[in-house]
C-alpha cells in the first residue's frame, strides 16, 4: 500500500491531510508531538485532534517524534522506504510573535526540522513527492509598501495595480523585515527549493495566506479566524493590533489546501513554488471578519483597537492563484469565506460555549 508521512498531523492542515489520504486508500503515518500546547498553552493543544483521528481511522498511525531529532526522523524514513511515496510537511512553529520569545526553538523547528526531513528524504526515497507548507511571511513586510487606499472597512489596492488580483511569486523576498518566524520559514522554503533543483526531488512550497478551517485550534498568537470566532462565542476580549482593523487577509479552507496537495502529487515537478490562499474569492479585513462572526454567531464581539501593529505584520495580503491554476487547471476553491466561518462556528460553538459557562 502506498504510504504518506504527514508532519504536524494533529494540526489544522496535517489532520485534514491525514483524513483525506486515509480515505483515498493510503497508509498514513503522522508525526506529532503537540508542541502547539507549548507554544500557545493547553487550549491550543492538538492532542484531542490526534485522538479523534486514531479513533476514526484505526489504520492511521501516529508517531510521537520531534522533527528536530534527525536520527529519529531518519529511522522512520528507513522503516517506511519501501512504500513511501509522499511526504507532507505541515509541522511548524507558526507565530511570528512567539518566535521572538525563543528564536532557537523557532529556527530549530522550522528550519533545522525541515532540513532533517529533506536529508532523510533524499537518502531513502528521492523519487517521492515532498510538499512543504510555507507562508506568505517569506515576503516580509514588502506588501506594506504597496499603494494601499482606505476604502471604508478595508485597505485596498487600485484596480489598475499589477497586484490587484493578488500577489504572485515575482514579489521579492529581499530588503524587508520578515520577523524571526519569517526568516526561519524562508530558510526552510529555500532549502526545499534547493533540494528540488540540486537533487532532482519533486518538491513544492505552498506559500499560504491564512489557512483556516473547523479543526484549527485558534490561539491569541495564531489562528486568526478560529480565534476570532472563539472570542465572539465565548465573550473573551479580542485585540486588533494596528491599522484600525482594516488590514486585509485572504483565507483558504484546509480542505482546499489538501486537494491542492493531491493535485500536485498526481503531477509533481521539482522546485515548484506557488502562493496559495483564498485569493480574490475569499478575503476580508478584520472589521469585515468581525461583522461576519457576529452575524453567524448571533453574538457581539468584545474587542479593542490597539495602535501598535505587530512587527512585520501585513497590512494587505491577497494571493494570486493564476500560476497554480495554470499548472493545475483541474483544481478549484470549494470554500468561500462565509461557508468557512459557518463551519468553524458550527463545529466548535458548543464546546466553546461550555468554556464560557
């Protein structure tokens, strides 16, 4: 049976990938050690997601392994090398705020962990597909220098601007402030590309916008839509950092990310890079997201505006999907923002409400 390794298998994208590829007939092995609980506290733990996957899919195997353990990673690849045909690398320290509190751990997980996986990959299964969940933070704060206009509830580009339809991969990653998280992810992103070019491994970097979905364990420092809906439901106070709440994010459902992975694996290429997000079909400002959460939940969010923007945070981001859609025309976005937010609410509201009570 063809085998898939999924790192960060208890997280948002990892758990979606596990479910999808098990149902597709693959033998799926997850790598998960619940570091998210260390990063963001017990409320952000992925342990319940891992247990749900094990209960739902008895054939799924979860390995408690830290990707910084190079010997442990290599041993796992060696055990699976006969059938392994796909590696989905979704494990990460995902917050640029948290990274500044512990740069060594951030770089170790995001950069060194990725290198460990790549080295094991090339020595055991060089023909297998390697999919890396990168981030739009590799572009640093360059999007903040775009000529944005205040159009009421959001910042927006003029319609005649080259990036109005979304930012493509021609945007430079140089000469910008990335945050330490952006640097560690950029190092991993470039290493994945280099292993594709230098060793001929089929690799792709998906530079994600805001990845979201009902399985997202949103926390204050990471998980924008999930945490926003949680605060709306529970009454927890929410803080908007900077830009009067008019900063724009595109949002892509975890299912749409995983179907993109499947499409790439069906026709892989070496050293591919794509911006992957909701694009023009699914984006919103903070203020617009708040209005949607309030409408869907029937509750009013208690929030405050802080004048202090997060360092390196984007004022505006919309992904240009044209490059990806040109190369993989059979793929399409299935989830818009409203559908995604309703899923997040309906999947979690009862559990969140019990916390409020």
